[in-house]
C-alpha cells in the first residue's frame, strides 16, 4: 500500500491533476466526506488528510510514504530524513514582511530599532532578519496574523501572501519579499527503498505533468 499525505484546500485541489497524470483518482471529495483516509481508483494507493504543518512529520516517521507540502512548511520542519525530488510549482505564493500602512519600516530598520515580529514561521523570519542584521523579538502566532500590528502586539508580521487583498483590507502593506513559495513532493527515504517501483512511477508521472505545465 502506498500512502500519500495531503492537506485540504489549495494543495489538495492542485495536486489532483498531477495524480491524474499518474493514473490515480481520489474517489471521495474531502470537503464532503468526514473520512481522513480516502480511497483511490488504485487499490494499492490511498490518501490521508492531515494538517498542512503535519505533512512532513507524517512522511518523515512513516505515517505516509510521500506527501505534498509547501516550501514554507518544509523549512520550518527542517526537512530531516525527507527525500525532496520535485518542486511541483503548485500553490504558489510568497513569504513577505508586512506592516501597518502608517509605520515607517525603512526608518526603523535604518536606525537599528529592535522590531517585534509576529509570525507562524519563526525559523524563516529569524534567518531573514539575522541576515539583514536587524534585531527582532519573535512572537509566535498561529492565525489572524494581520491583527498583530493593528492591536500593537507587533511592529511587523511575516506571513504568506497570495493576492495581497487581505493585507489591503486590513490597512497593511508589504515592505519586503523574503522568498517565493511553492509546494514540493517529499518522500520517506525508507519507503523509497522498500517500495521503489510504485513510488518511482508516481515521481516520474508528477515530473512529466509538471514539465507540461
């Protein structure tokens, strides 16, 4: 049995065409089913639905043979023990620094001010500001990042940005782009040895579908 870990939402939806290229179709809609393990048209392939942040952990420890996860999640996880054969070029967005529209971020950085930064992505944020030589106090949040500058909890946030509409609606502006994000295929290294033929077939089909795009 091959087990693929996916998270609901954009990554799941954008992985479906890649699965189709590998001859795999998920037989139930995760938005309508309450099941966490979904069957496919291939009796030896199943999909497990996990939180986006848990995908690398499931794959690393063998709860899944392979999975699809964002580069942001992978960096925060550390990527230990994971084979990362493919950038799938799906679920694209960017990691950015944003502040209140009336906050002079450039002046604060220039004068060496210590910034309070709210983010779920502490490893990425810490590395970014360390490279710039900016001193920061990190505040870890798990949601509604935009609230932090509006309530005075933080001077800046580091978060994923897709269209930028949520920032605009909350009177925040993007001041620095840290990196572009897309989703990667990750594979458990032991599974790759034990189930080499079926896993390689999926990797190759995904690679072919990504090239066509």
